[in-house]
C-alpha cells in the first residue's frame, strides 16, 4: 500500500488526478470506478481541466459508479446520476454507452445487481477504483458490519444516513431508504484502488483503514489485503497515522 500525505485538499486532489491521468495515458480504454461525495470533487475538476487544456481523452473510457439510491430517478438533483452528470460527465468526452451508474429505478433490483457485476466483468474488470471513506470507515454504502466478500447488492441505509439526507428532500416519505452498492468484494477485485480522504473528521477512519486490524467493523481496512492501493490524504486526514509515509507516488516509484 502506498500512503501519500499531501499538504491540503487541493494537493490531494492533484495527486489523485495525476494517478488517474497516468493510468489513462497508458491505457486509453481504461475501466474506471467512480465515487460521489465531496472528497473526489477536486480530483474531478482537475481531470476536467486536463481534458480541456491538455487533451486528456476519455472517449474510450468505461466508467462504473459505486452506488445509487433506490427509487430516486436519474433527473432528481439528489440522485448520484445527477451528481455525476453535473460534476464530471457533462464536461468530459465520455461515450454515454460506456458510462454506468447503478439503476435505482430498475424493476427487479436483484437482477440489476447481478447484471452490474457481469457488466464489469465483460469490460475486463475495473482497472482503477476511486474511493472516498466514511467517518465510520465505510466504502461505497458498505457500512460497518458489511461482509468483506460482498458483491453488488441492495443495502438498507442506516438511521444516521436517513437523518442526514432528510434535509435534501421535500418531505420525509421521499428520503431513500435503500441503495444499490458495489460490494466490498467487487471493489477488491479492481486491479488498483485509489482511496482519498481529507479533513480532520476522516482521521480516525484513515488510521483504522491503514494501520488498524482488518475487520468488517471498518470495511475500508480490507484494502490492506489488496496488492495495488494508493491512499492519498491531506495532512488533517493523515494526522493520526504513525507510519512513515511519502508525499508523492512518483518519488516512491521512480526515485
Ligand atoms: C460515494 C460513496 C461514499 C463516500 C463516503 C465519503 O459514492 O460511496 O462511500 O465516498 O461517504 O463521502 P464524502 O466524500 O462526501 O466525505
């Protein structure tokens, strides 16, 4: 595992974007796993900048998002479809047929989840999966206690998530209670993982994920078993780490 501690959020985002761009330049038909949330927004902005100013080409890239709410249509401003469109897809030259976000409106959700797994395999598997981490160590919607071997499936959202989300919806009945999420096992099958974290409120989760015991109580800790992981954090999120870590992946690999 390469742990890279950067000065601040912007530096973390640039470092993450450099890794993605490097993989894309080496493999134009990269299969890229994407996350929503506030953490990867800076990385996405940098990818857009590289696309517009440096001609970084996404036309052959396939994407698979980690998760989506059940019962929220793609046009809804709280859906992950909408989030991705607004924050990344609309500004890149991705081919729509290669873009995948779980379909929370699928009639038969279980069949859809099986299809999603098959679809990832059809494209040769995920080359690089981008991850954020929850304050409790979750990855995607795999909350503490999730099976470390789990595959794409429906999860019931926990009380805290429901309460946090309530403010984004007009009334309580609209707040999604379920989500489709890639499983921990699905994520672990990616050839490389790029886990990002910033801010003090992520420090304990990062410490548990990187230096704690491997346990379903911190689903992110499973990345310790993966062969090719970059953990890129800012100083605050890395503040409780005890190991001696690097500040650049290029230094690690080419020094
Ligand atoms: C997003 C996702 C979540 C987030 C995590 C961190 O698709 O699956 O696991 O990565 O909740 O969220 P932020 O980045 O908003 O702190």
